[in-house]
């Protein structure tokens, strides 16, 4: 056993995903006078509002939630998140042995992230140059490479949403890993080609390959024996399995290998050196995926759908649509296909199809990804949809809190949103009378600030949280008060692609600069500039409740525009006539405010 430099940031997880923004890349606006040459100062200031006691409470409750499920109905997600708790010390003291047991259990049940993270438990002599300490099992270089590449390949073949494919591509650029990738490619190609030719001579070749590999193995330590156990007890394919007579192979194993070969060919097509052979390699990848699909492999259907546009681009004939492929994968239990279908039907104009979308998303939540848990939480808040008999605020909040603890789907259509919704719920006391909340021994504004700041620090759909954290500080609900950071948080939110959020950030900047209590930052001219920008954004917003509400508010107050009461009433009426967003605390709150405001205007 040994130690290497490894912490959670080294994991290929959602925290390493780029959301199109970095603090290093923005320009500071308004010539702020604080020491902001290093843009990290804004992040450090924001991080002050992340309360470690709140985060510990969330982690401890998540750990207990999954621990309770072990004796009830454990699944791969339960085992995987318990492994992460023990590995990183979330809500429990770190324990490598328990992390190993739970991670292997999750891998046996083919959780894609557990397969990806198996290698985090191990190190080898060539990786011991790291400096920070993290307890691991030490194995030979060969065994470490064998486990990491094989498990990453299996993980990637189950669906590209877990970043394993990107990790494999990155490793393929280094000589240290290339021999193992080529080795697996050789074994699998040899086996599959001869299997479908009905030629059993491949057994001789495989035995020769295995003999060569045995010479590469160092003397087994106890840790190396653990690698063998993983291969023996999980679905990972080893050379020893390939010794069997091909006639005795299950179709599942053959389909699995075909699917993995498709991934290997796809990765090869991404190599800059193969640019002139890309079409040929994609054709090869499609061939193997189709072979796996014919053998009833759900992941193969999903992979064809995911890379569908590339196959079409290179004029490879496709006789089915992407939606049909997703349906086939979903029917065979593929969670990420169910996730895709959920979003597809959720955007339908048909209420029946929207309900179908919610049901698909609930099915896909079995992998425990943040976005799914968030949406399940939203479904518990709805009382206008035929999913549950009545809304359940307690379960909704439980799902939101678990979602913060959970990994997000790297290529999700939306990044983590539960941070903002939880922050907003505490900020405005939504649902607090409906259910006992164990976190309420913290001040609700401090809770709101924690979730807003957590979203900003981790780049989790963070532009709107920037606005509301700034607003909390500006209203002096939380401390320290710093007008320069308030302005910079609003400026940061202007970077959002959502014009409704851009408009709101400009609106808030206008309010800040027009407020005499802003001291030296009081600037009516600059306030009018921001109000004009806000109006420009809001006029182009048609579908956003937030954009329409704040536009009406500006018309009523005459901010940057001549007062127009009748136009404001028209906009507020439009908001009130829209379908209620019971499943979205933020939109529901704004609709309720619009109704109250409209009622007051009509009375007077």
C-alpha cells in the first residue's frame, strides 16, 4: 500500500467540465478600485459564503441516505456513492478498504462511473512522483495500466456521458498507455473477426498473447491479487476468459467486446494523425456497434445514436432515425437513453408526451446523476401533472440536496440547477412552512448564500446565482458588505447566454448605480446606461417569465423608459395566463408576484 497525489479534483468528474467561462478570462468592468489584478479575488470573496458546516451536514445526510438503502434495495448507485463517501471522506472518515468493496460492487453492476473510478483506488511505481498524500493500493505498472484502460473502455462503451471516452483519448496521446490500448485492440479484433468467421484458431493466438503478457507481470503482491479479483468478480473481460471455446461464449460477452471495439475505432478516428482515414475508421466503428446491437446490446444502440450525426456526415447509410435508436436502447434499460428521451418528450406541446417525458427522466435517475435527481425533485413539487397524487415538498428537497452531492452528467443539456433553486427557496422562505427542514437551524439567508456561492465556485449554472448572491449582500442580509464585489458579480452575470439573465443583471446594476447609498459608486448616468441595456434585452425576451416580469416592473417605475402602465398590465396579464410552473420554485414565485402586482394595479 502506498500514497500518491490524488484528490477529488483529479477525478474525471463534473468538476473538470468547462462551462464556457473562467475567472481568468473575463475583463473587470467599471475600473474597480479594489485589488483585482488577480481575478481569483472575486472567487475567494464568494467562497467566504460557503459554509463548511452546511456542506458537512449535506454530505453526512447523503451518506446516511445511501447507507440506509444498503439494507433495503441497494443498486449500483447506492454502492457507487458510498464508495465516493469512503474514498473522499464525505460525511464519514476516509476508509480505503470500504471504498474498495463498494466501488467493486458498483462495478460488478456496471455503473459507468464506478468502472471509470476503479483505478483511483490504485497506484503504480510510475505514478508515485505525485506529492500530495492519498492512500491507495500499490500494484505493478502493467496491472495498473491493464485495470485503468480496460475499465475506462468499458465505462466509455456504456455511454459517453461519463467522460471516460475523453479520458481514453487523452491517455492515448502518451506512450505509457499506448501499448495497453493497442494490446486490447489486438485481442478483441482477433477474437471478433475469427468468431464471426467461425474459425476457432484464435484460441492459439490468444494463448500466445497471454503467455507474452504473463512475462510482463511482476511478482504478485497482495494488491496485485486484488486486481485479479476485480477481473474475476466483475464483468471485465480478461485473457483467461478468452481461452474458452468460442462456442461457449455468451452473446452478451461478444456484444460487449464488439461495442468496446466500436469505441476503440471511434477514439482512433479522433487522432490528428488519422485525419485522412476518419471516414474509414468511423465506418469500422459503426460496423462493430451494429454487430453489438444485433446481439441485443443496449449501449450499442445508444452509441450509434450519440455519434449518429458523424456517421451521417461521412455518408454512412443509416436505415433508422436517432429517436428510434434511443427508443431501442431505452427499451433495453439504458438509463442515458431514457434521459435523452425524457428531455425530448418534456419539450413536446402535448401534455401526454410531457408526462411521458417526466416518467422517462424518473427512470433514468437510477444512475444518480445530479440533473436527474433535480428533475425528480421538481416532479415532487408539481400538482398539475399526472405523476404523483399530490406534491411532496420533503421528498423534493431531499432530491435537491442529494443532487448537490451527486455528479452531474457532463454533457447534460443543463448543468446543475438545484443549487440555485435551493438557494432561492431558502432566500424567499418557499415551502418552509410545509415541511420540517433539518438545515433550518442555520439562518435562511446564510443557507441561501451558501447554495448561491457553491454554484458560483463550482461553475454550476452560476450566472443567476451571481445576481442573487449580490442582491443578498446589497440588501445587507449577509456580511461582509462590499459594493465593489456586488458590482462585479452583476457584471459576471452579464456573460450569460440567456438574455433574460443578462437583462436582469443590467437591471440590478442600474438599481445599484442609482442608489445614493452606494457611496462613490453612485452614478445616475451609468445607471441609465444599464437600464437601457436591460430594456434592450427584455424586449427580445418572449418566453422568459423572469424577463417579462422585470420588463413590466421597469415600465411601471419608469426606469430608463417613459412609464407605461397599460403596457405593464398587458405583460403581467400574459404572465398570469401562462401555465403555472408549480415544478419550478423560481418561476412559480415570479408568477405569484405578477398576480399580486396585477391585482393591485387593477384595484387602483
